[in-house]
């Protein structure tokens, strides 16, 4: 989940001024994060690809934006594994990155 105060740098400044270290990040998977790891990016992809008229310009925008999103997701997931450790690794094994299709478990194979 997004903490907007941290996203805009306000939380870091607040902890600096009160002289306390920032609390270590916690991993949670709530709401849409239980079915897809990156629901915001999925929404963006749906918005740019599902259009009534796909012009050449819109196609180029959609393709470029999709490439940009997947490069960003690769880098973000690398950072999340480094920050959150085994908890995030287990989450990656359990939940798909973009497509909300349930993963097959060992018992189902």
C-alpha cells in the first residue's frame, strides 16, 4: 500500500527533525494486492490498451508505456526483495505480477 507521506518525502523529513530513525518497512498484502502484485500498473495498462479507436500514435504510446512499466516493475521488485526479504519472496511465489490469474499450487499439479 502507498504511504503518500513517504512517497513525497514528508515522512523522512519528519523523522529527521524529531531525531528518530525511520521505522523499518513492513510487508502487507491487502485488498487488490491479494490477487495481483501491482494493481496500479494493471489499471494503467488497462486504461492505455482498452480504447475504442487505436490510432498509430496511441499504439506507439501504449507499447512504449508498457515497456516502461515492465522495466520499472523489474527494478521495483528487485528493490522490494532487497528491502523486505523472504516475506516478499513468498508473496511473489503466491501472487502473479500483473494478470490476476491464480497460480497453481503443488497440490493442484
